[in-house]
């Protein structure tokens, strides 16, 4: 089993690249954003908590996120690997994810960071908003999410870098070129 964390700020292309990676490598995709949206849409007890928190633009507490991740990983006992998208966002979450994976007899093997500057992110999200109209792309919430990433989440990267698991990929350019760069790293580190 090989497991991957895909990092990047909102609008960096994590969803697009995740789809391509799943198709090529057969990862089970675990997006905390998708999990949060599913739980809120289905009004589960966790979903009601998540909805209130997300509507304020704040990050969901680690305990809730880890509980959702544990539940989701356990739903796929035959998985050949997991692709984590949107998590971890803090060093404490990275440590909790490592502990969860150890508990499940595996590890995080690859960490890919898609690097995109803020101006490009805002242009991409404006285009996405015109098509998808996601609630978390509303300007006030988006500003909070981008600020969260560049002031807090980005500090998780050194945690993985010190362990030799981090690879930084330029997230600006053609989708296929970015995908090829990611695949080169994954294939090189088999």
C-alpha cells in the first residue's frame, strides 16, 4: 500500500490532479472537503457540526477530522493506497495522520505540494465559482481559506521535508505537464 498527501492552497488544482492520479494509480481518494460536504449534505451529527464551522470560514477541529478520516479509511480495507487531499493542515494534524496510519499498519509514503501564487489562485477560483458556485468559494470565506493556507498550513511542509517525504511541484502550467511531474516523482520513489 502506498499513500500520498497532496498539498496546495485553495484553487491549486488538487482536485484535478487527484482525479488523474486515482485513474492512473488506483488510489482511494479522501478529500476532507468532500467528506465535510457529504456529511453536511446528509446532515449527519458530524455534518451539522462541520456545517456550522465551515459557514464561519474556520477550520474543522482535528478530532472531528480524524474521526471522519478513520471512518473513511476503514470503509476501504482492500485499498491499494490512499490519496489525502486537503489534510493535514497543521503539524498536529500531520502527526495525528501519521499515528492513524501506523495504527492501521501503513504510513504516508509521498507528500506532493502544488505551488501556485495567490494571484493565479484567485483567477482560478473566480473561473471555478462561475461554473460550480461552491459556498466555500464565496469571497469572505475564500479570503479566510487562502490566508489560513499561507499563514498556517504552509508550515506543515517543513515537517515532511525534514523526513524526506516532500516534493514541491510547480502547479502553474498545463494540467498534463503538472500531472507528468507528479507521476515522475511517484514512479521515481517506488
